[in-house]
């Protein structure tokens, strides 16, 4: 008899439960293919209850994807984990890293999206990230960002990106907003592109405007000799990563590190506030040796009685769950785990706290239109070998206008000279009045009408491909396939 990797992990956890010397209750629920939710209640060494919730996601499954997102899709905002999950059609999610609260909610440590640094602090106790191939990692390193002045090759380390007033060279990009908001003591240079290169455009003394197509170099405090930097100078900014991490797509810096190469490490609490290592609500992320992602929370300080954990206990737990590398996320009142449509842990404040970012798990048949991954409120389904997707999202992605007549239950779509009509009540459709027999008729799921993707796309002039090995749909629109 053979078992799937997820099933093997569940069996391992059940064995741990049976071997545990104090009472322990555990339950597991399959959320979707490759994604499992676990909940455990057990006693600590003092005989007090500890409630643990975890989501295990198999990133080797083509349907399962991890994403890092910002609250409301913007730097400096906050939102609940459940709100971010629903906005991004996620099956599960956990709160991200620490963030500032003095002016705006800026991540304390490095935060990356789509291969670019959105914000970067002056430290990184640990980092969770995703590479371009979808592989997840947890490691300790601090990206090094360097400014180079072309005329004399003078270089400055960029101490931080999109952070509030500090000391050193701070870089501000359009992610931060339209102006730096700094004091007059800051010497700031706006930088914009010309023919693929970047040049100093203007000098400001504080609160410089941030170009939409460039950035601002803000020298704050004692930063060395600036006499060589002038209007019109060519400059460049580059960020360097350790070998093997050059292809980072997304990253959340936080910590402390808990598990490294399968061994529990002593948590480095240097940068944490005093008292944070007492038993608290905890959040953590871990990666197994076979590329499974662990999102884990521990309840504490709530009416349910769960007492929380210290970092050392959290590290031991992550190793128990199979992590070869793991780190802590923001905990306390920020601790939140969303799974299967609801928050499954018990927030210590009685309700979800708004946070700056989160790590999400999405489980959908991958659909790409002109190379861009599409996400749907109701996941696509494979019915009798045919993929169906929500009609409105598909039609609009293909540039068509769509209408649903509730009385006749008829779907009508127009794109240029093409009119498509179909109904969930029949497998007959029409294209410009010509009747077509469908292999599978539209269906209604969770109040949304799903239509056969290949028929709709082809009728509207697109080219559709299906990769059976990867279970992936690729669509090229008429504009994309023209010579």
C-alpha cells in the first residue's frame, strides 16, 4: 500500500500524538487536493492546555501555489488575514511579519513582491521567500542594495527602502507614495530614466516628490561625502543576494529563526522587545524537505484557556511537524490562521487584528491568458475532462461583454462581430446564431455560473492549450497570436 506525501505527514503527526506523554486531541480536514488543515489540543509540561492550528500545503501539486501579499495591495496599509485571503481567492493564509505603527504600517524587515524590493529595513533575523520556480525557503540573510555613481564609481550602501525617516541613504520608490514626507535636513535627489539609464533630475531638501517612473535617493543624517553627486549624473541601484537566491520572487523578513537544516536553533531575541519570549500566541512558517509549506499558529491569552508558547517551544513544535527550516512570524494579537473560509484560531484580542501582509495558499487549476496567471473567486473545475471557469471573469479577461438574464437563464457575450449564447439548462450553444453541441454544459457553483473554457475562448478567437502533465490551461488571445 502506498500513501501520498500529505497522508504520510498526517500519519506521522498521529503517531506523535499517540506517543505524547500528556493528553492530546488531533483532527485533520482535507481542504482541497494537496492542502490539509490540522488542529491539536494538548497539555504543556505544566499541565496547561495548548491549542495548535496548522495548514500543510504541498507546493509540488500543480494546483497549489503560495503567494505573499500586501494589505489592500498597497504598502503602508493594514487588513485582516481573512480579508486578504478573500481578495486573492485564497484557500488558506497566515499573518506575515512585524510592521511599524508610528505613521504608516511599513514592514519592519525586507518585503519583496514580483521580484522587486517593496520595503527593506536595516535587519533581517530570518526570511521566508518564494523563488521563481515556486520553491519555498526559510533562511537568514540581508539583501545588500548598492548605489553606484557612474562618473567615478563611488558607491553607497542603501540602508533601507521605503522606510520612515532614519539615518543613512534611504531609497523611496513609487510603492511608498507620491512624496517622501521627510524633514528638511534630508538631502534628496529625484532619479528618472532616459533611454534605459537613470539620471539625477532635481535636488530637494526634504519631502521630495517620488517620480512614478523613478525613485528618490534620500541622504539622512551622517552619510559621508556627497560633493560628487550632481544634477545630470548617471546612477544605478542594484541589489545582491546570496548564491541560489538570485531568482527571488517574494520575501517576508521576520523571525527569529527556529529550525535550520532539520535542527532546532536557539532563537536570537536581540531585536525583540523584552518579555516577548514569555508564553504568547505564536505564528510560524516552515518548509519541509520535500517542498511542503507549514503555516502554524498557537493560541494564547484568550478565553479558551490556551496558554501559548515560548520561542523555544515553538521551534520544537515546528520540527515535530516536519520542518527542516522554519521561522517565527509576527505573533501576539496579530496571530491569525485562515483556512477553508474562516479564521480557525482564537485571536487573543477576541477578533482579528489588521496586519500589513500575509502568506496565502491558493488551490486552483492554473489558467494563463497571454502569459498572465488568472485567479477566480470560484475555482475552475474539471468535469469529464473539460475545464469550466466563472463566466464573467473569463469573458471580461478575453475582452468580451457578458450578460446574464435571470429570467431566461441565458448567458450572452459579445466581442466585436461575435455573439455567443449558452445556458446551464442545456448543452446546446450558439455562435452568431449557429447551433453548437457542447461536450459539457455550464454549471452553477456557489451562486456563480461556470462555462466551458475551451469552447468560449475558441469562439472568441483565442488559441487554447492544455498541458495534461501540469494540469495547466494556456490561452492566447487573437491579438497575441497575430504575426
